[in-house]
C-alpha cells in the first residue's frame, strides 16, 4: 500500500455520505460515487463534478480507496462482499474504509475478507451528525493496522476534525458504541432537566444559560436545548437510527457481560417515541415523550 491516493470511490450518499463525499471532491480527489437511489447520485455529480456509477464494483474500479457509508450490517455486506460489491473490483494494495455504524463482528469479518483480496481494511464510524458532516468536523474512530490508518488519515481529515486509531479492526465500532451509550444517557438527562424546569415554571432558556458553563454542560445542551424548548425535532440524528445503534450496543454488551441498565431503559423510551410517530425525529425528542406523558 505505497501508492498515492488520487482516486476514491464513495458508496452511500445519505445525509452523512453526501457531504462527506463532497468534501473529498472539493479537495481535488477524483471521486467516483454509487448510491442505491440513482437520482441522488446524479444530483451529487452535478453539484460536485465527480462521476456516478451503476454499482459499487463499478464505482471502485481503479480506485485507491473505497469508502462506505450505508445503513446497517446487511447493507455493508451487500456493497462490499456482494456480487457487485467493491471487493469485486478493488485492486490488491488498495484500501476499504467503512464509515457505517455497524457491529464489531462485521468489522472483523470484513477485515478477513479484505486480507483474502490483498486489500487493507479500516472500520471508521463517525460522530457529529449531519451538521458535523456538512461542516467537515466529524469525529472518526478507527480500527485497523497502523500503516493503513496512516495511509488514509490525510483523506479522512478532509471531513474529520478528530481522526484517531483506537486499536485493531473492530475497535472503531466498539468506540462508537461507547459514544452512543454516553449520548443516550446525556440526552435523557437533558430532557428530564428541561421538563422539570418547565413544570417548575422556570425560564428554561435562562436556566440553561446559567448551568451550561458548569458541570452540567454538554454538546447536547449547547446544540439542542433551544430546539427542544421550541418542540422542534425535524433535524439531526433520527430516532430510528439511534435505536439501531443502541441495539448494537446492547447486543455487544451481552457478549461482553457488560451491564447497561440506563442504555436499555433509554432504548425503550426511544421505542415510545417511535410509537408516537417520531421515528425520523431528532434524538432530542425524548423531551416530547415526557411532555406527552405529563398531559
């Protein structure tokens, strides 16, 4: 893996992948994209100038690196090791990077499949949401070999503010699980605090202004309190995707014999939000659940 990276394939142009691939195109790389919905790939090519292709394998033809950002484990398998997946055309010495939040066992599976093709693998889930992707300030947690990480790190820095190697294959996914576990508890705590302030008749924005500089402050408080107070949830990271991620966390916890009582409880609260019709609402909609219960 000693060739310079000039051509990249990007597979998956959702709310995260679309701007991430755009940053790569703006950096001067030759970007070849694939998306299940062709019209979205066409729109991306029109906006950024890269080429779009009819399959992951076609997009990866001649690429030095293939980057994947899709929905779940099955989607990753389809676009990587499937008949028209990127491994069907990636040349030995190239690199496969998976940005999807998926299971650590899948990362280990892909690492083995890549080795059999003479391709290096990095699992690299991201945190920062759509806003972080659009602004190019994602946190990227990587698992894989040091040499492969050092080779891809300059590319990832086009949309990552913090790009770190956490250990061997699967370590990026495990770190992302820690991230989601922490977020679940933080969002529920913020929702309960704002709900309590509302019930107590306090000026919630003033309360936040006072406590945000102390130990209670967090990214969630800084970036979500205003929209929560205004009952606006048509933005950000969707509840459906958070439940998918928490399901991965809880399954891994069973394997590790780790106890996640708060995570399991918040997962059920998100199930309530889905029943309310909020599957596509932002994860901060936990406050709406509390408001509805109190009515």
